[in-house]
């Protein structure tokens, strides 16, 4: 069984076509996530288990402490990662095409 960190890294590895590469893991019991970076900008992608929803934060500058959510208040039909990941992948892909 894959860890959530490996799932996130593998499921979002496609963003390498935009110059973002896996950088590091943010270990957290409730909100595990991984960070992809292009050297300046970062995307933090994770799963908030208490809320039952994925999150994606975009950091435009290296020094930026708080990321901006790129999925907003999207409503998911399920609280399960596997039911949300494809929608989030599509949102991330569209976002990266626009920047």
C-alpha cells in the first residue's frame, strides 16, 4: 500500500512539464502534503483528513509564507482522496497553463 506522500508525488508528477519538480514532503498527521518547486514558485499539494478534502497552495515567491489556494471552495462529492484526485489534477493543470 502506497503512503499518501507517494500517492501525491506520483499523481502530480505530470506538473514536471511546467518546470515543477518534487522538492520535499511536509510531514503532518492531519494534513500530509508534498511540495513541488520550479526554483522560485512552489505548489503544496495535500490531503486534509479532518476536513476530508484535498488542498493546493501556490507560493509565487520564495519568501512567501502563506500560499494561495487554487482550488478554493470546490465541493467534492466524497471525502476520499481517490474520488478527489482527478478533479484536483485537472484544476492544477489548468492553473499551470494560465501562469
